[in-house]
């Protein structure tokens, strides 16, 4: 019997969850044992998991879970240096040389546990089996539009919160647009992917005209003066070797209509970042970084955007992931074998 232990998230603004009660019920029906930690922050009430048949335990009790339990969460564990002895399903961010990631791998190595990284759960064609990309794009476009609205009113965007539904977010944006006589034009690069699709849907809902680009439009490698001709630019392309530069470091002083950059892919520290005029992420408490004053140019680059819409993003992600979770009891399941082998490769190289 596979024992899946759903831990409470520790990040203060994180209300999402990777397994909803309907999924817990399906796992239990398939012969799994499901334990769920109580959490006052989770967007799904604990009582619904109990009604689905899950065992309910106190928040943070995963450290004492049975050795065979697979601990399932989304975001980072408390960075306390303790050895990790369980198998953990989570977004580890540990395989690209990040300092935090190396510390995490050392903890697994010390405790004899295993990281099953959600970022690398892929099908045979290399496509991720579950992702939050759509809702990252949706929320990222919303924040970029909020930045533009604040500029129109002579200010800079203030804190952005958590919304109980996408509908509530749209109502908030509509109220913000009240009294403004026009909408900005937006350019989305990466428009055909999950992130770009979500960004496009938000723009459509707000009557923001969109120019959508993908591989065909960017294949020539640049430069891309069209970016400066749109008031909002939404980057939905991950930083990677060979990625073209869409916005150079001198864009602020160039002739431009561009007023807001929503770097939804959000990797300013990468050498391959396609947006070169900023060097740090922004936050939900302080979402806009003003990189030029006259005329204003703001960058918003928040690294946990789907948490703004925890209900829809959790429901979507959990539905995508459930078929793969149901394969946890199959030792021959390729999807789990691949992610396990990836940990073996990188975990062994973690510094002692």
C-alpha cells in the first residue's frame, strides 16, 4: 500500500495544494493510504479531506511520518538543515546550481531520502505532466495591467493580494480601469505555451488588444523593436541558452511606448534572461520595480504568481497530476523512474 502524506505549506502566502479532496478519494479507492495535515492557510478546508476518507494529522507532523510514507507538498521545506529521510514530492529547484538547492540536496543525502521533483515529472515526450503555467500567465498579466493602471493615475502599483476566485480578480481589475477611456496594447512572447495562453485569456477578458508571438516570430534572433511599440510586454519564455534578448539594458532611455514589462518567466539572475534592464525579482508586497522615470517604465517579476489564485490553480494542477500520482504504486511507471534517476544523478553530486 502506498502511503501519501500531504503536508501543510510553510510559506506564509501559500494557500495552494497539489491534491484536492476528490483526488484523495480517488487514491483511497485505488488502495492508497492518504494522510493530510491540518492547515488554516490551505484554500481547501481540512474537513473536506476528512469527508473524503483521508486521515487528518497536525500541521508539520510529517517529520515523524512512517519511513515508507511519501511526503507531498508544493513549495520549499523549512530551511533548518535537518536530514531528510523520506521520499518527498515537491518543487525542489535543486538541479540548476542554486545555493538553496545544493543545501537541500545535502539534507537528502544526509538523511537517505529522495527528492521526486515536480518540475521534472515528464511524459515520454519530455512534456511536464502537471504545471501551474496557465495561472502564472493569467495572474502575471493581471499584475502588469495593475501596474499600467497605477501609472495612468500618477502612481506606482501597490501590494497585490490573494483572490478567492478569478472572477473576483477580474472585478477588481474592472474597478481599477473605471474612468480610464482606453486600454493598453500588449505584446505576449510565448503566446502559444501554457503561460502565454493564460496571459492572453486575462487580456481578452479585460479587452486589452494582444499581439501574440511565439517561435516563428522570434526565430530571427532579434533585435525586436516591436517590443518598445507596445505599452505592455509580457515575457512568457524561460531563460535558457540560446534565448534571444527581447529587452536590452538601454530600453528605458530609448524612444518607446513601452510602460510595463511583465516578466512572468522571472529569472533576472540568469545569464540567459531575455529581459536585461533589471536584476531582482519583485514581490506581491512590492510588485513594481521602476527602472525609468520619464516616461515611467515598470518591471513586475513575481516568482510565485499562481498563489494569487489558489483555488483555480490548485484544482487545475491537481487534476493534471492525479493520473501520475495513481501510478505511484507501479514500480515500472516511467514517469517516476525518470525523476528518481534524475535525483540519483544530481543527489550523488551534492557536496558533503
